[in-house]
C-alpha cells in the first residue's frame, strides 16, 4: 500500500535527542515544547512494556473545544486579519501540518481497544495535510481576510516536522477519519450555535478580569 503522504512523518520518525548539543539547541528553540514532548515520549516508553496503544495527536479541533486555538483562528478570520508567522519557519503560511477531529479521536480510542495486536504507537489525524494558509481559507469560507506575517499563526505551530502519516492507523484499526473540510465545517458550525455563545457568556461572567 502506498503511503498516504510520502512527505509525512511516520511513527518511527520520533526519536529522542541524545547529544548534548542537539538537546541544548532544542531547549533554546522552545524549552516548554522540548519538556512537553520529552515527557510524552517518556510515557510512551513506559507503556510499551504493557498491553497498550499510545495515540499521537496533532492539533485537535471539534465541537466543545475549550483550548482556544481554533476559536481564536475563527475569530481572527471574522476580524479580517489572520496571523501566519511561525517561529523558526521562513514562510509560515506555507508550513504544513496535520489536524485531528475530536470525534475521530474518540472513535480511534474505541477502535484501538477492539483491535487485535495493534502497533504500540499510532498517529491519529485527518488524512489530508494542510498549510497555515489553506487552513485559514477553509475556516473563512466566503469571508474576506488577509494573512499577516507580523502576527503569530494560531494553529500548526508545534509540529514543525510536518504532517503526520496515518497509514499505520488505517491498516491496524477499524477506523476512518473525517475529511478535513467536513471537520472544519462542523467545528465552525458549532462555534456559531446558541450553545457555544451561551458558554462564552458564562465564561465572561465568571472569569476574573484581574489577577490578585
């Protein structure tokens, strides 16, 4: 079977840095992400010793998302100006990554529990890679906006290695991801529902405006 995306990262591409020079450079570039990613890799290594499957996820979107990245992107499109700068990437708007859809992640968890001897680590994401500019266009639909290279991109800023290959998950699990355009359309539609607007009103009432 051909790779879904021959330029995408496979599970084995995640390797731990060993040289002091490389570790120092990674920490210099982003100390938080180095620590965060290293801790997740530590957990994976522990879980390989037991009957388990670790699912690796890129940026996740979907109804009831409370992390803010996609909502911020949606709001930026509404204001007509979308950031596309990514640290350590020369042309942020062309940078490609992967998006996972929350309902797909839930289905992947169930499928992994039911699978017979699946791989220890699987990438879970929509099949199609997407660039920063393509993602903004899908969110915008027919709305006008401009890309602003002086402002930080709101998603696809962490996985600088590129999109994820999900071939292993497609082969090992009884699971099919939602097309990216549908996942974005359904997430945008939820943000525009009364349910979400009511949630935002409640947050604005109960969130402190000043730190004490």
